[in-house]
C-alpha cells in the first residue's frame, strides 16, 4: 500500500515538474522579439509615410511651378498679341501714308520741272520759300530713313523670346513699337511739309 502511495507521489511529482518549470520561466519569453519587430515595422512605416509625404509635397510644389509657368506663358502670349495688333495698325497707317506721300512727291516733282522749264513762274519770295521747304522735307526724309531701321530691335526681341526671357522680350518689343511710331511720326511731318510745298507751287499757273 505504501509502495503504491510512494509510486503515485513520484508519478505526480514527475508530472508536475514540466508545469513547474514552465511556471518559473517567462510565459512571454518569445514576445519581446515580436514586440521589437512590431516597433521596427512602425518605425519603417513612419519613415515611409514621411517619405511619401515629402514626395507628395514635392509633387505639389512642382505642380504649382508648372501652373505658374503656364500662367506666365499665357500672359506673355496675350501681351504679345496686343502689341502685335498695335504694330499691325502702325504698319497699315505707315503703308497708306507712304503711298500718299509718293503720289504727292510725284506732283511736286512735276511742278518743280514746270518751274525749271518756265511753264510755271513763282515770285522771288515764293521761290525762296519753296527752296526752304524742299530742304526741310529732305531732312525729314532722312529722319524717316533713320527711323526705319528696326532690324536690331526685332532681332533682340526674337532672341529673348527664344530664351523665354518674357519680361525683357516685352520690353524689346516695346522698343520696336516705339521705333515704328517714330517712323510714322516722321512720315506725318514729311507729309505736312510736302502739302505746304504743293500748296505753294500749285497756287501759280
């Protein structure tokens, strides 16, 4: 009987040993590794989020720059169109005025030939006045010629457009317009001078 009890106790003790051993150990022994992995993953996730955030910010900045550039180009094109319209009007007026001046110069030349041939006789004062006017519109013709040189300004404008230097391109185009207007004003002054000369010579038969 005692032998059975001792055997039973020994068996119970043997059966209890693993449980006790495990009880003494850390039941969460394997967890720190898992926890470290989770923490590491969180860190990596944060890095990834930051990276994605930076990437998104950069994309937004790039998009803003592209939009600004598009707006700048659109504004430049609008200004160029407006200025080309101004140039077109000046050129049309210049073309018409040059045609008118040429016709008047032909009439004046004919009148001067008549004076030389004696077919038209002017008083001495009228002749002096005519000679003075002829000299004056020769000077004005020279001024028209000088104002006609716009190739340099046009070339500078084109170079700035090619370089996408829009602000300076507009400034250069303004110079072209100013030069074209200067030529037109010179032509108007010449036209007035020729009108006065014609009025003088055509008053005599």
